[in-house]
C-alpha cells in the first residue's frame, strides 16, 4: 500500500503562510466580484481570470508541496514557483488597477460599490502577498542554483509580461514601416525571453553547447538596443501629425498608443537592469 507523506513545513513556513493568504485573498477577490455580476467585457474577464488562475495554481502548489509530490514532476520546482510568484504578482497588480478604474464610478455608493471596493482592497492585499513571496524566495547574492529566482530571472518574467500587455494594446500598426519594426522588436524579444523561461523550468538550458551565461548577456545587450529603437520610433510614428481626439474613451487609439509608449520604456529599463545584473554575475566574481 502506498503511503503519502505530509510535509507540514509547506503550510507552516513563512512562504507557506504567505501562499495560504494569497489563496484566501484571491478567492475573496473573485467571489466578491462574481456576487456583483458586473464584470463583463475584456477588462472584467481579464480580472476574473487573473484571480481565478492565481487561486487555482497557488492551491495546487500548496497541495503538491504538502503531499511531497513535486519531486516527481520533470521540472525545476524552485524555478517554476519563483516564476509563478512573479507572474501572479504582476497579474494581480494589473487587476487591482484595471478593475476599479473600469468598474467603480464616482460618486460611489450602495452595496454594489461596497463589494467592488472590498474586492479591490482584497486584490491589493493579494498583490502584497505575492510580492512578499517573491521577496522570500528570491535567491541571495551569489546563489544561482535557481536562475528564475535571481534578479535577472525575475526580470525575464517581467519583460515577457510587459510584452503581453503591449500586444493587448496593439491596434493599427500597418501604416508605417517604423511601427511594424517596433512590433517585430516586441515579438522577437518576447519569444526569446519566453523560451529562456520555459527551457529553464524544463531543465533544458544545461544541454546547450555554448556558455549560457555569456549568451544571456549578449541577448540582453541586443534586446536593449532593439528596445532603444522602439522607444524612439514608436511615439515618433504613432503620434506624428495626429492630435488626441475629443472625447477619447477606453478604447481610444491615443490612449492605447500612449500606453504602449510607457510600457516600451518600462521594458527598456527592465532589459537595462537585466543586462547590468547579468554582466555582474558573469564577469564580476565575488571572492569566496
């Protein structure tokens, strides 16, 4: 008869306690919003998906660690959980901003508004829980056993997520070759970054026949240069000869283009910090 062992530290350690809070807070978030019935449209669907997805995956992680089943999975568990914690923090943070700005109107009153405000508060606390998990599981300086828990690894998740946000805002970019180049930059960097994340989780990077650390430094430098061109070209062509329409609603092209501009700048600085940290890890060795 098979005996299932129970790892109590999965729920009694600081990381386990934070995950339990994340499960409860994400459950409260989508439950409160579901009770209102007001979450239609792409933004409401995204928020509900974020809370439900984070709730389900975090609960699954807790169960796998509690029953000590995760060593049977053909993945790097530390990399997987670190990447998910970072992804969940970003998703819940986005939902905490998007939901109130889309569904809570001013003046706000009544039971409907109270539940929406409570859901927003629970979502913000849930973001703090995931952010705390990222801080607790982040690799200490000099420890590179789990790449995705290092600063460059966490930045890889951030860069891929920001690229996804950029894709969600893209509307019309066929009018100028410059805009098409920017979309190519976003796509190429996203695909390579996502491959690095997946190969790391799948323990496949060690089979590469070249020095991986130096390849990552070279890629970060190339991505930084490509994003630098996008930072300049996207607003130059996107706003050239075009004024902001009045009125300009949620789906207005101006707001979307402005959002892409800021997200491009965010990713540019993310790749810059990634390059600095990666270079220090490869070329600057701390004395043992």
